[in-house]
């Protein structure tokens, strides 16, 4: 493995520590190398807090070494004043002579300006080291800025005979198809994404909390589709504990403190309307957990990036059929007696 690639892999490894905590910012890792030795490391932890390059520079004990070092960073250093000062200015101020960048920043506020500024300062700049790996690291961030929508993950669990729910239920709670370890994995996934979306029927039938009670981290923003304001106000989604965005075609003046109502036309292209509003709210990623109609709507519009499908070791014999989707390339995993299919949508 080449030297630049070895160090960029370390940047990516560091950046992943910020999965689920940096929104709406990207995940970024940075290291500083002097005479073949790593003398500083850092990653971006949370929006509003120092960026990866700042943390890496601050971790260097002897700052005089910076003038003969190379700084590696997985994403182009920012060049604009946001909640924190521009990182490219800090690199220039410390006279770091060599800068190696994984991939350019798609955000129009940066978009090559950071690279140009550092080059203009006289530093040696290399761009595109492990570019595809750095793109994969920030697939959510790139999708948001390039496609003007969140990165969309579809998730559901189906029985061996292809049903996601029984026809009749005795209680207002989920009927579990998968085992407890699969369910814990779902909570881990929720902690990694910025938002979670379900439809009216799911909330009325299951009264879900849509939180990460079986994991640690940040709860995703709850996105609820409730065309005619049918969801009871004593439902968990109205418990005011988690930011919740409700899509409806009716105005609602009885709004809880932590709830946002967005009025859209459900007779129009509903998926695009939803995604436009979520883009306005700077939602970079969303995991759609159902029900069937909601999932199928996004599938039919080809508006999805990943599908994660559990197949539990149960037979329901009848009920609500699982969504119909064409999966071209699957990863298959086993979680005890459950199967998990993961597929990417390459459009």
C-alpha cells in the first residue's frame, strides 16, 4: 500500500467516529505526519465544534514541527466562516507545507475554494487519494448536496412467507418477526441516520416510539405521514421527547413544542414534496421503516439508495404483503436464525 493511501485510511477510520453525531456536517478525519511519524490526529465530533483539521493541529504538542509536516484530511478543508473559522486558513497560518486531500467538498460554500486557497498560499496539494472510499464515507453528505435530497434507506422485516404484518392484531404494538439481536441492530442503524420515517397506519397500529432505546447515541428526527391528522395525540410520536416533523394536508394549530407540521398536497408527487421539505430542514439521511404503502411509494419512484431487508424465521400465513422490489446485487448476512439482505440502488 502506498504511503498516502495508508494515512488516508487512518483519516477515514477516525472520521467514522462521528457517524450519527456530525449532522448536518460531514464526517471528516485528519492526521498530521512528520518524518514518517503521526504527530497529530483528530476528527469532527459535532456540528458547532472544531473540525477535524483543528483537532489534529491542536493535538500536536510541538507546533514548530508543523512547518515541515504533511496534513492528511478525508474531505477538502472548509474555506467559509460558519459556526467555526475556515480550516484552510488555519493550515495556511501554521505554514503546513504539504496537504493531502481525499475528495473535494460538494457544498457550494466550499466546492474547490479551500483547495484553491491552500494552493495559492504556496503549499503542495494532492487531491483524490482514496477518493471512492472518501465518497462512500460521506455518501449521505454528497447525496444531500448533489441530489438535493436525503440519502434514503429502506428497511423492513418480513416472514418466511413474505408478510410484514398479520391481518389482525390483539394489541396496539408491533408483532415481532425478527429476533432481539436483529432489533438491536435496527436501533444502532437509527442512531446513525438523521431521521426515521413511517406512515399513519404504522403509528396507529403499533404506537412506536421510533427511538434508540436498545442502543446509545442520538435519537433520529421522527418523520410522520398523517394526511388527515388521524394519529391520536396520546401516541408516543407526540410525547415531545424527540423532534418530530408531521406531514399533513390539513393545518394544525395544536402543535407541541417539539413538533413541526408541514402541509403538503398528498395528491401531487408526494415523495418529491416530502424530500423537498426534508432538504429544507437539512435532513441528510433517512431510514424509512414503513408500512408497506409508504415503502412501496418510494420504491415505485426509484427514490432509494439502500434496502435492508430482514427475513425472520416465522410463518404468518396471511397478512400484509412485503413491498415488491427488484434487488440487483445483495449482501447476505445471518443473525442467528434471521437473514439480512442489504442492497444498493445503482441508478
